[in-house]
C-alpha cells in the first residue's frame, strides 16, 4: 500500500489534516483510525464489521481523494513553501542581528 513508508505516512496525515473536511464522516473516521491512531486494517474491519479488504479499498480511495485535492488546490505545498520562506527570513534576520552586534561593538571600541 502507498502508506507504507514513514515519509508517505506523514504526508498522508498532513493531507488528512488539510483536506479531511472534504471526506465523508466514514472516510475521515477510518483514516483517522488508520493514520492517526495507527490501527491495523484488521482492527478497523473488526470495529466496523466489514472485511479487511473493504477497509483497504476505503483507505486507498480516501487517500487518492486527498491526493487529488492537493493536486488541484495545492494548499499543502503552499504551506510548505511559506514555512521555507519563514525559515529563510528568520535566518537572514539572525545574520543581520549578528552583523549589527559586530558593528555596534566596533563603534563602542572607537
């Protein structure tokens, strides 16, 4: 399943947080159990009184819907870009503060 790697799973959790409102209550609950609570497909199937393959199909289709939503809207990518920009600005600001402190020290020495 696509959800097997840690990086992929983290992405799916982020997509669920961002686009979970677009899913049905049943899809959202199932993904929250699978991704958020780390339930196995068999555990979810037992709770919902359906087959493991039915849960597998629901998870696969729901994740595909989340991926399609991201492809169309790009909100997750936009948020990641904003975070990278904030980090770059914070690093630049820290550099400017260090440079100002050095200049102030030089002025105090004059």
